[in-house]
C-alpha cells in the first residue's frame, strides 16, 4: 500500500475513497474499507493524523498508533492511503472546501463512509452533501454494538476477549522495548518492557495470555505490587524466545485476562504463580 501526505502525491485516477479516522480499524471500519475495495475503482483511504479530537484539544485514548492503523488498513486490500494532517486550519474548512482541496484533486468518484460520518467546519458535511456534490456515495450501515468508545470501555476493564469480538481481531497494545529493572531475568522469566505512545489506550491492570513477535507471551500490565511499585509497567515474557529486543517496536496481542496482579507472601510463591501463568499462556487460544 502506498502512503502519502499530500493529494498532489497521488495520480488523478478514478478512485473509490473510504473516508474516516478508522481508529482501531474495528469491524465497522472494515466494512467501510471492504466496500471501497469492492467498488471497482482504485481503492483509496483518506484518513487523518492526529486524531481530530486530539487536534481540537479534546482527550481521547487511541486504540492504535498511526503506524499500526496503516498496517491494518493495508491488510484489507486498499492500494493508496492519503494521511491528511488534521490541524485547526483544516478543521475550519467548509465541507465544500474540503472536497475541493482533498477529494477532487485525487480523482475521487466513489465515496464510502459510515452512515454517521461528518466532516468540515462544525461537522456540517455528511453523506447527503457528498451526493449533492456529485459523488457516488456508498453509506455503510453501522455495525450494531460496535464503536470505538465501546471498545475503549471494554479494554479499560480488561475484557480483551469481548473487545476482540468488536475489533474482529485480538486486542493489542504496542510500544518500544526499553530497559527495565531486570528483575524478571533474576526470577527466570526475562521480560521485554514496553513504553507505549502516551496517547495510546493501555488495557486494565492484570496478567494476560497473548502473543508478540510470533511467540506466545505472558503479559503483565500494572505496578508490580509484590515489589511495592507505583509506576505502570507493561512487561511481556515471550515463551521460547532468546534474543535482544531493546529499541524495537513490539505489538502485543492480548488474548485472555488470566488474573489480577497482586503481592505474594514470598518470592518463591511469586515464581510459582508466574510458572502457572506461563502454562496457562501455552494453553490459551487467540480471542
């Protein structure tokens, strides 16, 4: 998939354009993307970075980084993606100005969007306006019960298996592997310590079974209460892995929440519980 930042970087060719932010690329988003791929013209995505709510000063916990979002979009068969810089100037464009600046220069003929899609100053633009402006508009019905806000609620509660059903894939958290306190190695379970993007949603505290880098992984999200920790840590023990991950980007899949984190009576009891978590991870199946 080709990724560009300016409309002029794309040839003017007949395009079916999927419009949206697509945070998380959940089941509803996938229907929009698949409709663009099936339309017949060159399947193209127009999306935004940063998230419009962040650009306008509102809080939002992202379900995926831009890099991960683009990877998930590419998996649907989209051929080109235009990442539009969302800033206050763009937010003030009238819907017609947005169309003239972004959609027409790249040859848009078909526009595919969720039925509730809004754009332009004051969110005044909708799919009906796009039809009046001459586009072949394919409004994709919402998937009942599927929304980014609902997925966020489930992830905050640690209900990664339920979130996966709305995402159409395993829940994830990603970041860069950084140096930790090396305590896991002394216990016999060396972990990769993840530093996530500060705007990325991190699921609720607990111990999870999942995967990373092609290996099953026992994952801890929390504060290490056994050692009196206060700072949030994301640590993954990759089963049957030997190697150096420092400085690498790592995407953790969270399949199932195994238990709460807690303090133990002794380090021996902690090690025994970690061993049980590892065995549970070996038996776990992707959600």
